[in-house]
C-alpha cells in the first residue's frame, strides 16, 4: 500500500505542476512521466497528468443495462464515479480481484472516471528515444488508444534486459463512443 500512496502523491504533485499533457489524442507518444500498471502479464503506461489518485478496489454499485466493462459507480467524496474494468474493455482474460487490484482514478476531459487494473507498478520517466511508434495493425483491430511502445532497460552488463510498456491514450480510450462516458 506504500507504493500506492507514493504514486498518488506523485500524481498530485504532477497535476499541481500543470503543463501540457505528454500525450495528445492521436499523436505519437513523446517523453514524459507515466504511471505503469499491469493487466495480466502485460504492462501499460498512462500519462501521469491524467491520474487523480489510486485507491484500493471496492465493489461498485452496479448499474442496470450497463455494458459489461462498466462495473458500476462509487461515491468518491460526494462525486459519483463510473468504474471501468480495463480487463473487460480490452478483451483480456477474466480473473478474480485480489489485494493488489486497484482503481486508478482519472481526470478525463474534466470528468472523473475510475479504471480497475490488476496492480500499479511504478511511475517512470521515459525519454523520447525510449518510445517507439505504435504498431500498425489490421483495420479490424482497434489499437487507436495505443500511442507507442516504451522500452525500459533494467540491470547492467550481462544481466541487462529490456521490457516493453504499452503506452495508452487513456483520454482517447475513455472518450470513445462505445464508452459513452465523456462527450467528444
């Protein structure tokens, strides 16, 4: 839980610092700070300036006739916040929630939205050189929310390895028409 508190503190600091967002909708990812999280074996990164806070998962109040990826709503200090399960939205395998499952509370176009993820990993700063363009995929696969692939080097010498980080345009994903959460 210490890591969650630190990430939340960093997110508040970055939001207070202001400035232009690191990733604009439809643009190639540029350098900046990213909150990293896991969905299964994959690691994703979102612009830290979109993160309002990180909370432990608590079952939301279900909304009738809502799509499966909308788990429901929670009351966050008087604000009703829709909770989106990113595993369901992105077509990942379903798993049970556990002690590491968290909700990343986002500020998307002035609207507060929560995203359920398996766990929060870290806050990383990536340089432009660390980010490769998003792959071009078949038109039947919607990868428009992927802004780039970050490469993170760990270790040195013979023990050096590289892991990939899928950089998401979380604002674009949450603003998509099928979400119905945020107007264009």
